[in-house]
C-alpha cells in the first residue's frame, strides 16, 4: 500500500523566518505536534513541540529572538508519495522520527505520523477481531 493513501494531505507549514512564538501558536490552533518548514512548497526542515521545549526553553534561549530556521531539524527525512507503508515505517524507525513528510519530487504533498500508523494498525486489528468473532463457534 503506498503511503500517499495514508498520509494527511494538509501538512501544517511555515516559512523559515517564522517566529517560534508563532510556531507554538500554530501548533496549538491546528492541534498538531509539528510544523514543516518550507520555502515555497519545498520542505527544508521541521519543528516539533519537543524542539521548542528542548532547543528554546531548556536551552534558555529568548523565544522572541528565535525563528523556525534557528530551531528546526534541517536534515529532513522525507518519503515519496508512492513509497510503500513498510518502507515508510522503516524510514521512521531507522531515523528515530515520529513524523515523515511526504513529497512528490521537491514538493510537499502530505505528512504521516507515528500516531497515524498506530491508528491504522488498531483499525486493522479491530477488523480482524470482528472477522474472527463472526466465524468462531458459540461456546
């Protein structure tokens, strides 16, 4: 199954010059834990809620003086839209990431998170359980 079938097409994005205060407000408003940092439609980094906690608050940096570019992870791991589910989850595990931006070439088209993967697997387990319950004999 290609990852594009599972990815959210509405990845939240911001420009590199966006202030960390604005990033935090966006995460709150959109109920997300990350913002993909993009130049135009091309992803160049990602800022997570953990990045804000560790790279700004714990580092005692002045949030008013920090931008996305200052705190983002710029070695961005992405996957192509036609990447298979197993390969995408392997990329996430290999890179120790919970969020994987999905691209077509250099253009961001979505994002998939560890929570999305967990929800999918739980749904599939539920369907399997329903199948087994429907076919087992009554006791």
